[in-house]
């Protein structure tokens, strides 16, 4: 836990008592700081009260006595409509911040590597943390992945915090300073919270706020919004390292599946690393490479880290094999753009998809349909997807995940003439049949490992 003693004499309202909010409340309480905690969900309030936190409705709070509102990033503070507590705080002229801001104030001597982007944030964050750890660099990984910011260990001047930051978190930072800021890519997302693409990009750009000429910005430049942001950084004099697919780029890194080329021509191959398949993971690896090089990690230690990266659960996670067929859990792919990254990484795919559909469904995935040997449809999106796949891909209506896996397993084992994958990459939210994408992915992993003759791959859990 982070010691927030530096904030003594302050007082806070904490709104939202899930993972990050509970950690914030505990850290403030441990430091003896006056805090009011609240969540609109009764069960969350009860859990916080059981943890000894001061739970009280802030509707009648005297904001003149409050230093700031610490809000969970998932709660709107501006667009489309601010939460009433956020509106009251803003009307009283109070700052609205998140737990990452408190971490930055309490651990102001440490270095910070911050990672954002529409896709690839979690993998890149975990990969940088893994490389640093393997190289003997004291670091902590968290933020929007794993542990909340204030549940991390204190590091001091010799440590590095590696933080995945969403657009929601970035718009709530006031003093946070990224010594290395990694920007992966931009595609339209979270428009409901930011109004339009420009609002989303503006929120993301806060990752570069307060960077100075001695700092580093690593930025993927394969999409137009990212190229525009790169141009702004160059004008500011920030040391910006461009990362680009295939085409060499001056002063930067080029990448393609299983390969990256550094600015001086140094080439790194990792095509045989099963946890980093496809161009998208090559981009993640190239950005991690640039960040770790700026931090002074020797090249050979970065290569060793890439080769031993264990991967993340639910992100193209190889969970089992039966003969030449590998079973891949990509439950985190809750939209077509994420699923495209998985489909582009494999050939001879037996594809399990469906759930609560996102706008556009799977129509944008047509460029990869020739890789699909059969599709197995589940959940609410079954009829929508059946209509979009009709005449293009052979498919079966399976209803639920267990039925789909059994059907995919049977077909793959009898049809596949070489390496093939049974891929759960739903292109859908999970809430029609599961509590979360993690719940769905955990179930798939257990089912795949229980298949006759299955060999367990990857992590034990």
C-alpha cells in the first residue's frame, strides 16, 4: 500500500468503491486523512463499511472543507452527464482527480512509464513490467490493469511504476508526469464518454502533459490521429520515437509479425514466441522495446524478456492443445477490432463468437473470412451474426459456450490436416450469459483443458 502521509491536513470524498476506490479509501484511512466514501451500489457500500471506511452520502457535504473529489474512472465527471457528486464538487471549485494522481503525489521521486492507446495497452504494460523485472529493475505494474495504483508497493527514487492508463484516468490527472509515455494507436472508442473522436484523442493526449525535453514519448504512427499527435510532440521538442508497421521510419522502430528493427538497424526476431503472435503484438513489443531502451535496459536483457513473456489471461491465451489443434482464449476481444487482431494471427481457425453484439457486428471482419474453417455462434448475437456470415462462412448455431466448444473440438479434430486453432474471440460483450469477459474466458479455459487428451498450455490458472 502507498503511504499517503504527505497529504495530511487534506480531506477527500471518494466516489466509487470498486477495486481502485476501495484501495484509495484504505490508503487514506491508513494515513489518518479525513475521508468520506460513497458508492451508489448498496453492496459496495456495505463492503467498504465492513473494511472500516467512513461511508456516508456526500449529498450534504460541506465542500468548503474538502480538498478534492477522488472519483473512480468509470463514473462520468463531465460528458455525457456528470454524476451529481462530481457536479457538486465542480460547482464548489474543487479538483476532481483519480487514484493515479494520489500515487504521483506520494511517490514523486520514482520514474513513471505510462501506456495508453485503444488496443494493446494491457499486453504492452505487462510486457514492459516483465522485461524490467527480468532485467533486475525494481518496478510495480498496475493502474488500469491488475492492482489499483494505491495498492502498489512504495518504490522511491530507484523504482519504476509501469501504469496502464485509460482515457478516463488520463482526464483526471493534474500533476502526474510520465518519464516515458507510450501511445500505441487510436481507433474510435468510448465516444459516449468523450463526445466524439476528437474528445477521445484529447483525453488520451494528457499522457504527454507535463513531459519535458529530457523525457521520452513512444508513439505508434500507423493511424492518422496518432500521426497528428506525433507531429505536435515534435513541435514541443519532446524526444518522440515513432513506431511503424513494416516501413522503416527515421529515428524510430519498424515492426511486423515476429520481427522489429531498431533505429540503427539492429534486428530482433521473436516469431517463435507463442504469446506474441501477429502484427499487433509486434507493435506492442516494439513500443516496449523503445520504452525499456530509454530506461537503459541492455538489448540482450530486453530480448530475454520478450522470449520469456508469459502472456496475459484472456488475450490470445493458449490454454490447451489436443494433437495439432491449439485452443486459444481471446475472451477479452469484445469488439470486432479486437477480434480482427486474433483472426489476423492464425490460419485454419475454428471460430467461437457471439454474446452481446457491438455496433457493426462482425461485418468489418470480412478480410479474414478466408481463414475461417467454421464458425460456432453463441448468445444474443446468433441471428445477427448468422445473417452477416450467410454465404460467406460455414457456421453452426450452438447457443452456449460449452456446446460451441464441443462442436468446434469435434470438427477440428476430424478435419484439420495440420496446425489449427479453436479460437474463442467473441467480438461481443459477455453480459448475456456471463458476469464478465474474465468469467467467460475462465470457463473456456477450464472446458478446453478438460477435453479428452488435452495438454495444458500456459499458466496454471
